[in-house]
């Protein structure tokens, strides 16, 4: 990716330095107006760096103020006493951190508007606009001094820096600030060895001399008037802990996958064994074509038919249900019953027009205490629902009625009964 770096040197936006960089290769450089630099071909993104004096950064306390209430006037009012220019000529930019801290950068409003306007047609390519002091190396808690031919400033925090522009080799302001510096080391960019010697000899500071600036790192994008930043700092201990947690989670996930695969294998084997056992057990009883939803119904019908042929009846069978029906509905006599049907553990008693169903709700509640469910329908609806469903009558010889067709013609009501199992009850 090819990057166009532009160094803005003054508020007039003239004599700007530009550099065309591809990876570590320098493809060209020069001085030009910003519009002329933007007219260059072949770049994929734009980085804009402002000379240190073009922006002044202040730390402010706005933790008690919501974003909706923050205005330019409010921000400028917080730093008005420290401004050199008139308030009406200033443009504030806000950086709000997640830990409650906040910083305000103040620029000349006309300069800022002209700068933004120049990049308006290239907004998708602009990676960021930020002060050049943010290029310097920085360690939390330590200061960074830059005393070179190009710039003179001291960076005291991640966002704050102060100009050192009194013209002396070792500025007076720097001397005053160092009197309150408590660390034993400091980061230095300097062209003159005398500066380093004085820091080491007079102030007893270990100087970490740097010569390279860190291009491409976004800290505060001035293109956004209000910025927010997650301000968590990862220490080496944090990183080590996160790596350990990641390894532990990876090991747990790996073991889980292994146990899951082994468990799945056992399930497949158990399914095969169970299917073989069921197939073997049902040999000679029904044709086993695999597990189907009506498999138990087929087995039940077959076993019921075999039992009926021997004269055996279960608690869910015809005799049990018919006995419960007659005991709990004394109004029903043999002249009312015109037929019975039994299939799938359900007894259907066909009644003629002599039967009155006015008290059926009471009968239904009464017989339900015997764990038997009962419902009544008209015969026409029952016959329509039963046509073509192919249900076999496993009632045995007791249910064979030679006059069945004649009696059924007189049927008007059908009372259906079946035992309530545990699943239905819940």
C-alpha cells in the first residue's frame, strides 16, 4: 500500500512537505501546496501531520457533562484563560476517554476549516490528521523531549505536549519542568550531544536516545470534531495473563471436542446394537423396516390381536373400559347400545337417539377420576373421520356382531374412552 504523508508547516497551508511511501521504500518527496500534493498519482491513503504549534492541547474535566450538552462554547470556556488567540478565532476538538479523562485541542478556526475543506474530496483516503508530536516514542509515566532542527517540544503524556520555542539550546521552560520530574529516565530526540550531557550530568537522568519517529499510528484524528477512545493499557503482565487464559481455553475446547467425538461414537454404537436387538426381538411378530413413529402402535395392535385370540384382556382393553363405562353411566341400558368398536386402546360405544347427552360433562369429570378420558361426538362426524383410516378391530370374538350393519344404522352418538397414561396426564 502506498501512503501519501503530508507535513503541514503553517496556518497559510503553503510550503507543505510531502512524502510518497510504499512500505519502506521512498518513492518521492518535495514541498507543495496541499492541493498539488493531492494531485499526485498512485497513493492509497493519506496521513496528515500538523506542526506542533498549530494545535494546543489541554486536559479538562467534563466527567459530569453528557455528550449532548457539550458545545464548542462550553469547551472554549473551560480553557479560555490559557488561550493566546481570541475565543471567536478558535476551534476546539474533543477527545473523551473511557476512564473519564478528556482533552481539548484548540486550533485556529479559519485554518481548521480550510484544512478540512482541502481534504473534503479525498475523505475516504484520509487515514487521519493529527499533531506531529504524536510521532515521537512514548512510555507511560515518562516524558519525551524533542529538541531538533525541525521541532522543539516536550511530551508529558499520551496526548499532552508543550512547545519549547525560546531559541536557547536548552530552553528555560524545560529547566523549570525538569525540576518537578520524578522519573529516573527520559526519552530524547536531539541533534546536539550537549543536551544529552546536561540531562545526564545535571539532572541525573538516563537518556533513551531515539532517532526514528513512529509514522502511521493513529492516536487522535483531528478530522473528527469529537472523538472517543478506549483507554485500557495492556501491560506485559496483562498480555501474559491473556495468553495463559487463551491457552487454557484452547485446551478445554480441545478436550471438549475429543470427549464429544468419543461420546458420539458410543451413541452410534449403542444405536446400532439397540436396532439389532429390536429387529431380532420383533422377528416373526411384525415386519421391521426401521424406527418409525407408528412402530409401537403396530406392535401393540399385533400383541392385542394375539391376546384377544386367546381370551386375554389388559387393563387398557375392551373389558376394562366397557365395565367402567357401564358402572359410571347408569342411565345407559342395553337398548341404547347399538354397537361397539375397539382399536388402538380406544373403546367406541355407539348409542341410539334414546341416549341424552345433557349430563355428559358430569360423567366426563366422574370417569376421569378413574384415569379414563371420555368424549362424546355425533355418529356422522365419527363415521366421516373413521372412513379410510384402516384401523383394525382387535376386540376378538366378543365384538363380532352379525347384526352390526343394521344396528349401526340407528347410531346417533359415539362415546369414546381410553385410559389416561402418565404423559397425557402431565
